[in-house]
C-alpha cells in the first residue's frame, strides 16, 4: 500500500471502509511539527465531501479503478441500461446510482462510468447536453423586459427556464451541473 505522500488527485482510496475519490491533496510541514498530508475527498456512496489529515508515513489502500465510456440505451423502472460500444455488453445501473443525471440522459448519449472492483460507482455526464424542447408556452407580445424567461419541458421531462423566443421542437444546449439554458444547438 502506498504512503499518504503518494496519493494523487483522481485516485480512489478506501477510508473508513468506503470508497472515496481524492479531489485535492496538500503536503504540509508546519514549523517544528511533523509533516502531514491534507486530503480533500468525496465519499462515492453518499456524495459527502470531507477533509482528512494523514501522517505522511501512513499507508492508504488505493482501490483499482476503471473508467468506461458507455452509451445510454433505455430506462426500465428502477434500472437504466447502458451499452459498452467496444464490447456491446449491456450494463444496468440502478436509479439510485444515476440520481439526477437521469434528467440529461438521451438515447445513445455518452456518459463516463467509474468502476471500482468491477462495480459501477459513479456516473459522470458531459458538461453540456443537447435536448429537444417538447412543451413550451408562447411568449406574450410586449413582454420584452430584459432577460424575461419562461418554463420549458425537455424530452427527458426536465423543466428549465429558457428565453421567450424558444419554441416547441427546438433543440437547445443545457448545462448539466446546474440545469441552465446555454443556447440553441
């Protein structure tokens, strides 16, 4: 097992019996005290972030990881089916694992899935996706104050705020981190 000094950003470590993704590491040597490593990490099961100090000589278990790019195929109740484009193997992920990412999944849309010990742990969406507007009310004539927005329902069921000129059937770009409108596609 590597020492705490050898831990790098992006690795998955086992801490308190659970997998944590390392987001940031800092090696510190304060004055006349012993050196330590400050690690900022996120629990992959619950999504909670935490800071933890390790002595620079502590050993930490690094879990073997693999990142695969998968294509979304279909959703069936509490399961989401993905296809590995290289092997054509179908992988089902639970709705709990997918979480709010389901609002941005379209058929043949690509996502990165992080596997730890051959089990899928997290899903990473691209920063933007293109989605079709399925329902949107017409803008009211004369309502031209700056930055007036209206709700629009997208093909995945997600409702976001869009400018008045967006109509049903248009394809728009959406930010996957906060669900905001970015522009026409």
